[in-house]
C-alpha cells in the first residue's frame, strides 16, 4: 500500500499533467525553412519542473520498477500529444497498481537479442526518416516550379502508368518538357539548393 502523503503527491502530478496536455500546441516552421511541424507548451518551464518532480518521485517511491525506466525513456522522446499521454498513463498505472514490478534481468542471450533489435530498429527509423525527408524535398521543388494544373498533369501520368516506372519515365520526360525549357533545370536547381542536400555536397 502507498502511504497517504505519497498517494496525494502522485494524484497532484497526475492532475497537473491532465490539465496541461490540452495546452500542447502544434507549431509550424517559419516560411522557407525546411522543417517538420512540432509541438510545444507556451510555458515550457512549468512542464520541465513537473517532469523533474515526477521523475524524482518515481525514483524514490518505486525503485527498481520497470516503468520508472519507461517513464524516463518516453520523457526524452519528441514532444507530442501521444508522448504526453503515455507519461500520464504510466503515472495513473502507478496510482492504481502501486506494487513494484521489478525489471527483468536478461541473460546474455536476451541482452544480445535486445541490442540487435535496438540497432535494427534505429537503422530502420533512420532510413525511413531519410526517405521521408527526400520525398519532402522533391515535393517542395515541384510545388515551387509547377502550377496546380501542371502538378495534376504529372499525377495523371503517374496514375496511368499503374506502377510501371519504365513505362511512365518517357511520358514524364515529355510532359515536363512541354512545360518549358527551363522547368526541369529549375526543379533540379531547387533540389540541389535545399539546405539538406547542399550540406551533403559541400
């Protein structure tokens, strides 16, 4: 059983986080800055103080519990509504089930499997992020040089090819040429001049 004072502290931490989550705002990057949207609290300092108190509380009240490590790991992830809800859910779980659940002590084999899994997942995530960034750079370059109707024409060529890239390529070349001599070179220049690409070439 959790002591009354500790229970009250945990309830207050939960209440504070519940009231804070709706205040999380989605922010858009400044114009012409290649950057994905992100989330932020207007009053960051109160969130940081709450996070420190919550971590301190869990470390002292539930030493060795596996969810203390989970709370620490999730708190370092990118700020977003889902991440904030996960932190809240862990605190609520401690309130409802205060018995300590000890961390599993992996044997050597499990430890190797875990390390390989982490490395594999990290590599996969990095590749996915890189691919997403490349797609966004290309789309931005197309949007900067082509009109809405021209983009629709490009999309129509792609749809008509039905996944056959070799079939689509000559039609795409002809279509882009029909937009004017400088369009293709301007698109390529925009791609190369993107900060993410430029930094790799310089």
